[in-house]
C-alpha cells in the first residue's frame, strides 16, 4: 500500500498539459505533457519552487515555475491569439515577468483572491501576433500556467516538426526534412507547402526555396556553414480558399563542417564527463585501450580501480573523426577494511550498482540489526529527523531542494566514503546543471558535472566522494537546480581502539572483536627454540581472541576497525591476554621488549596484549624473529641497510638486524659480527 501512495505522489508532481479546440493550456506544476512537447518549450532552469505554492480557480498548485535568469517559457502561435498568464503572488508580490522581451505592467493583471489561500494575478494579453512567443524574467516571480487561444478556431496546426542535423563535408546527401500537419478538413481540403532558408534562427525574413513545395525537403549540404530552414503550410478548401491561418514549423538548424575537434575531459571524484567543441559530433569512449567503443551519453563513475579513458569525436558515421585522446582517472576507492551501509527508504524499486554488493541494508529501512539503529538523516531547516522505519524518509530526501542534509553517525563510527545514487524525477529538469554543491564541508561550484538525463531510478547517476574519517555527522547539499532522489551508500569503519608502536616499531595486540589493522602490518608468530617465524596476516584482519604481532613505523598510532567477519589464522603461538583461559605462568612466558621477546618478569599480564608460552628448561631467555616471507621481510624488518647475500637468512639478533651466510657467519651492514 505504501508503494502505491508513493507512485500517486509522483504522478501529482508531473503536471498536465491540454490540447483541445485550438486552445493550448500549459500547466506548470512540475511538468509538460508529452503531447505538447513540440508546441511548448519549458526551460525549467529556475526550478519549481514551493514558496510560490497556492490555489487558483479550484486547482491547488504544489509549486510554480520560478522565473529567474535560468528559466523561460516559449510557444508558437499560427494566428492572432489571446494569452492568459497566471502569476503567483504568494512571494515577491510586486515582481514582474517579461512577455516577448517586454515587461508586463502590473496594471494589466487582475488580483484574484483564493478563498483564504495566497493571491494570484491574472494577465490577459490580447491581439498577440502569430509567431514564437516567450515568457522570461524581469524580476523573480512564479508562474502557474499559460493558456493560449487563437482567434481562428479552424486553422491547420503542425503535428511533427523537422529536426536539427549536422553533416561532414562530402556527405553525399542529407536526410530530408519532414513535416506533418493536422488539417481542419482532411477529406475535402488540400495542403500547400513552401520551404524557406534563413541565415538566422528565425521564422521571419527567410527566402522561399524555388520548387520546395512538398511535405519534405532535402537541404543542400555541399558547403561548410550553418543554415536554418522552416516551412509554411496553407490549408485550402475545394474553392482554393485558405482555411484559417497558415501553420508554421519551428526553425531547423543544418550545419556542415570540414573538421572535428578533439574531445575534452572533466573528472571530479572519479566521475567523468566528455565534451567536444564540435557540437554536432558524437563522442565515443573506451575503457579497454580502444578494443570496445561506447557512445558517451552522460557522465559515468570510475569507482573501484583507476582507469585510462580514451575518447574520440565522430561526425557523419566516421566521415570525420578526431584524434584519439587519453585521460587517466583516479577512482575514489573504499578504504581497506571498511563496511557499507545503505541509507534509503525501502518502498522503492531502485537497483544499486554492483559496487555496492554486500552492503548492509540498514538504518532507514528499519533493519532489526541493533548495530545500525542509531543512524539517521536530518534535513536542516525542516526540523525533521529520519529514523529507521520512518514514513517521512523517501519523500523528505527527495524534496531536499538545496537544503543542507546531515547524516548522523553513531558513536565510534567513522565514514570514509559516500556514494550517491541519484536521479531527477522531473523530465524537464534533465537539462539543468544539477550537482552536489557541498559534501563534508567541501564545496563544488557550477563547473561540476551536470546531472544530464538521469530520470530513471533504475539507472541512476553515481557520484563518489572520499571522506577523511568523518565522525558524528556528515553534511551534504545539492545546488537547488532541481529535485534529487537518491540513496546514500556510506563506507565506514567502527573504531575499536588504537595502540602506539614502541620506538622499534613493534607491539602485540589481542581483542574481543574482529578488527582490521589500520596503519601497520599484523603477523602470526610460531615459536621454535629461540627463533620466531613471523608471517603476515592476509587482509590484515585479526580474528577475535587471537594474539598477533604488529609492526610499522616506530612510534606510529595504529587503529583497529571493527569487522563483521574474519578468516581463521593459521599456525600461531601468540596467546591473547583478553581471556584468562590458557594463560601460562608468569615464569613461563616471553613478552615483547623492543625488538625481541624476553622472559616476562611482571606480576600480571596487561589486557589487549599477547605473549609466547615458554618452557624455562629450554634455556633461552630471549628470542628473535625469522620472517618467513623473504619479500615481506625486506620491507618489514629493514631496520638497517644490509648486504644482500644469496641463500642468506635474516634475523634480529641481540637488538641488531643481521644476515647469516651459508658459512654460518653473521654480518650487519657488511661487517662481520660475533
């Protein structure tokens, strides 16, 4: 039932457009019906703003188109028309808009009360000449809808417009331009066509093309340049008299070029956009060194591994091709040892990218796992906190509209990467430059990569941001160009504690939980006589209740991050001090001291450490390391620069890093020692 309610909410946001009896109504409540898309154009760069919400003529408007420098409305009339514009006056009541470039005085409008709701102002503009009409900003205001009624109720109208196209010089022939017309009387009347060519983007002042008198026309593409074409169609009755007003198409741009520019790259946090100065070019990219080429249609994100992206621009199906250019992209990788949590509302069908496999579904889905119950999202300025199971979660996230959001992290959690899966739920908003304006206090301006056509929630936009071990809260804000609907996937670690390595770079560790060792390498140790074979732990994850040796930079702070799972260790004689079971007597234990394990003389074992059981009858009171992996040993035990001897063994003996050659002679830094 909840899912049905959400779908209903979305359908209300997508508005209605009407076409009947040559009266064209454009309702601006977050959308334009597809049947009107060839007649009305809405550039909703200003966004649909809820502060202009109100009621008019029995209709409640959730938002109005905010008329600012980024928004405009345009439409075309075939005959003399009357235009009615309903302006919201719930905010900025004295502000105005422009019609065809001219400010419309408030005296033209009539203030109309809305039965206790906010006011609107209705403008009726009569005698509007045929042609393209525009509504733009004078000062910021909101507009609910525009209706257009032509004086002639019986005129032909354009059904299908010709499309813009670009060609490479030398292309044998262009695709014909085509137009379809809705006739007043298709049975008894006939149509007469005349195509025009113009050097400017206008349906006036063009030159009639001799012989271009059918519903299609093939433009001349024999020379480099840009020309504009349009068609005027007259419907005539059986007596050859015009019926109503002529129908006029929009202009169609036809461009012919002789060279194509190389593609250029922008990448921000691993997200790649490719552009080309040749606007009619089709861009292709390759991630496998040119073996496979994919058409670039929108930004993509390199998430887990660095990549080299190759790109080329093509015109005319390959008639013109740019140079192939390369760009290296650094992926924003998840921190080793991190887990993931998905913050989203569970009554949606959005499919996440494979990179989020294994992430725990928790927090806002109301997961029963108490480990995640303290997660929350808070929308600043709304006073709403979204907790697990909250019915507000999905709609509140969707309606962020430039307000700062905060993810509240439970104590001990550290966020080290966030991935946004986003889409714009308004079809007309896809041309807007939407982007994350702020993440974790880092701002991103309008040079950031645009959202593009991310209107399908099953095929979202993916953006990744590295975080510097954020604790307590994580903030993020979109740029208010349009609504974002998103999931946030957070890679996090849970800090279970830390230790400081001794001046020689060593420590021992044991704990009650599985941990990833961050900042040093963990080793198992097996004891034989007076030698210890130290082996690195794969993945650097230490299981609970296991003692290990830690080696890294002397004096470094090493952190331990909680892990849900950990592989069992192999042979390992180090015993944890986190349990009393199996503890050796104090007299029978070796404990770490500097670089060596020595007989322990204390009264009790310290918690969180590890020791080696020791049989005093063996005689030795201290021991040293043999690192079983020679390659690892060079990196881990290089305390002193040493001579490399074939088949030599490496030791730490009497506090020195030494090599024993095949003759049993010990050397340190090239000098023989006893």
